[in-house]
C-alpha cells in the first residue's frame, strides 16, 4: 500500500512510498483511509524540526488527523464494516504514568507517551491503517468527509473542558465574552464551541478578506484584524503561538479571566517584558493562564457531539482544499487562504 | 479611643491619633482589639503608594489583620461577650457584582469592593472596632494571640482551594511536591498547609540563618537559599513577587504543574523573556499559572480549621515581635529576622 512517509529530523524527506500493510499489532480494527487532515505539527515534522520514527526504523508514516471506514472488525468490538471512524492520536507508555493509567494520556506526566504519525508510532497517512477499538471513535456518518475535523475539534474540546473546570474554582463563574486569537482550524473550532455555549465572540487574525473573516462573521462573531483597543474578555483562547499576541492577550483577560494557551510556538525570540506588572495584575485580578495540548477519549467524544450539533455547511467551509492522494505534494504547499487542507484518500484504494 | 491612622497617598503620615468610637454602621458586634498583624500592604500604604480613605475623610484607620474579643453582641447574632474573633477584610459593593453577590468578594469582577484598613473603610488598628456578624469569624480560644495569623492563613487557604480545584481538571491529579518561594508569613503558612496535605516541601528564601530556615526545617521541609538546580515540583506557591523568581518558578512546574502567584509585586522593571519558549512549555506540559488574592468567608473558616490543627508552638514562632501599642513606631520599622510583627493592643484599653 502507499503511505506518506518522512525521515524525522531530515528536512523535506516526505515521499509517497510503498510500505507493507499495517501489522496486526496496531490494533484489531482494519480501516481504509478516507481523508487525512494536515496541521502545523505535520509541517514541523516535514521541515525536520519534530517527530520520531518507530524504534529501529528510519521512516515514519506521517499523519494524525484521520478519517476512515472500517473494513474488518472482530465480533464484540463495538464496530462493524462501514463505520466511519477517527483514530485517537496519543497512546500511553506500556508502563503508564498515573495520568495515562487513568485514560488521561493528554495529561501524561513522564513524557513517555507515543503518538500516531508524530512520536514513535506510524500515523494515519496511508491507504490502510489499523486501530485498537479503545482508540477508535465512531463519528456521525452524515458528517462525511467533514468528520476529519474530529481530531482538531478534540483539542478544542479538551481546552473547553479545562476552561470550565478552572472556571469553577469560583461558584459565580458565568463567562460572557471570548477572544480567540488565530482563525486557523483550531481557532475557528474554538469559536464554534464558544458559540455553542452562548458567548459573545471576538476573533483576531491577519487576513482582511477571504474564508477566515467570512467564517467568523457567519458564526455571528466579530472579526478583528487590527489593534484590539480596550477589548477585555472573560476568556481568551490563544491559537497563534506568537509571542507578541500571547503577551497582549494575557493582559486582555478581565477579572477572574482565563487564558487558554493552545498554540505551540517556537522559542528563542526574546521580548522585553514587565514581569512584575503582569504578576501584579494576575494576582489582583485572580487571572489564570494555562496550556492545553492533545486530548483523551472523553474529549474526542465531546468533540463528536459538538460536530454533530454544528451547521454542516459552515463546517464544510473550514476545509478549503481537498487534494487527491495522486497530487499529494500540493497539499503540503501552504496557500494564503488555507484553513484545513486534506489529502483525499477516498479515490485511491 | 486611639487608632493608627494614615493619610493615604502621603508617605509616612502614620500616627497614633485620638478618633471617635466606631460607628454602629460598622456592624452590630463591638470588639476590643487584642492584636494587629502588619503586612506588606500596610507598609505600601504607609509609604503612600496604596490605600484610600473613607469617603469625605482625609485619614484612614490602618490595619486589616485583626484579632479581638467581643465586648457586646446582640442576642441571636451567634456571638457572645468574650468570643475571640477576626474580621474579614473585604466587603462587597452595595450593588454587588455576581461574584460578590454569591459571597465570593475575593473574586470581585468590577473592582468596586471596599476593604477594612485598605480601601475606603476604616481598619482594625484601633482600640475598639465593630463588625457585622457575617464578616466576623470565631477562632479557637486556645490559639490566643496566634489567632491573629487567621487573615494571612485565609489568603493561603484560598490559594490552596484554587490549586485543588484547578488540579481537578485532571482526575488523576495527585501532587507530591511543592516549592514555596519566600519564607514570609504567607510562604510559611503555605508550607504548613502543604504539609497538612502530606506533600514533600521545598522553601526558598535568602536568610541563611535565623527563624525562617529554623521554621522551615521544623516543619520537615527543605530550606534553600541558593540556585535550585534541576528541582521541578508539581506545585509552586510564589510568595516573593520578585520578577526573576516568578520567571524561574514558572519553568520549575513539572508536567500538569500548577503555579500559584500570591505575591503582589510592583511593576515597571523589564526583563528579557523568551515568551515563545515559555508558551511552548506551558502548552506541551499542560501547565497552569494563576493569581490569587484575598479570601472569602469560606476560606477564613478553612483557615481557622488549619490553624486549629497546627502545632501551636510552631505557629507561635511565626510571630517574631509583639510591640505594645505605646511603642507602635517600632512595629513598623522592618528588621532582618522579622516574620510576623504584631502591635499588641491587649494591655492598652
């Protein structure tokens, strides 16, 4: 079968290569790929800055935003041929830390987790892959290819879950306003889940025209490109990872405000910061800032519910390009109006 | 009666002045002062950098860390003559925000709260003061003068309450280690409450000898004065407000770590900071940093329980100087081995 593979640590080593079929040890469910979503982590792996091949192998099958249909499922597995499924990305260490042992591999304490398509496990960017039933999530078949958004939605569902748990440190917590920075897939999905919670939403990004402002406005939210003036919100979902934006939004959280950092940034770029002043504001206003990464099974299930409730037409517009596997190179060339780009495996097998 | 008063905004205006007895409007309970604790906020007010007098008045009665005995209490108030009590510091706005309306004035959203001895309400640094029953907290009479530690303990009880609520964003949260920066009263009380939770505790301060290291070691905790090397802990309670320390401890929180900022710092001092690198670590490790200030009635009650459970001899050593009211000036002159300094009102009335 064909698979998109990379040699981790080597820039631009991505190729469509012929690989053996997935081993039984990857799980009892056999899945035929429908689509693969591409995200910033994939670009980071392709540029050689991130990613690890499985033990004793040189190459890694790329891809963690999966969608496929079940080809074969054992009786009693809870799955049947034809089911539309998404694979969970992270797997706990064989000797799990307390978080992983509790099914909270997203909160792994020892860093010994593995990740499909990222860290020491082959990914989902192949014509066929296998899944363990406990790491497969069924999605509403009416979503069709849109269901490839489940993995990024799971990231957002986790962020929301933590925002709500942190918010409940005070009984009187009733957030009304949300600022989302970055109108990529994670930012737009964060705004969607905020809208489902009845919030007044502001989204900041750079594109003055195109699908990003259109999608924000279609959600009934306010789109900003310029300085945010005196805007303060109860919640901030930071999805850019840009240092200047991060510093700015930490100050924009109102009293008892919560800032969720969800953008993975590169380091090494220093800024001059009034740490004492920032600390004083955080203390006197009871503000909280937290980082959120990955998602566990519960979050995938919350994400599946959120997608099932959402407007399908709006969700469909998040997918700005579907590139057939035969032209896979195009999928990895960034274009200005890209939101979510897919490699379409549906015509390949 | 005599009271310690200041003219807010004017440096070194503190005086022992003759003032009228406290008005009925301050509350139904009449209290004779036993002791007044002095903290950093008092020094800030004395230096003219903070504090607001009551409306239409020039001077403010200083003091918010109270201890007194009830002189008169109405029947049915729940209090009786001779009860040892501490007054809550903050009062909600007459038109309360949703937090204040729920009794969570520590999480006030609109900043319209007032504070005894700090913001627009006379404080407890007087021979007599009055309290509303709902803002008076009874303390174990066996604590005696040590009970003046209730207010700083309430700050710490709130911080712990929030740490635990934030920690429970993950079901598998079982913190084992705590770093406290700053061995002042708040830091030492934070360490005490950590010890009551069975944690391994590290405390950082500058004094190489004296009561601070002695008190830390007597608690069974490790005292550090120098660089912390590779120390990482599940929890950090930051009580110095020093910019360099704040930046350092944010990096010392392990995976799923929580940093509570409890030190009020002055701003204006800029540092060169790798914001992107810090953001990346916070995201990939699911770390949380939050500020905590003040305390509501529930926290005073938690604090009263914590003090009642603690070793009285150890608590007593936190009070390093008791200065009689007649020599009040000495109480406000800082000395190197000061932890908690009291003005002793017990022999005055």
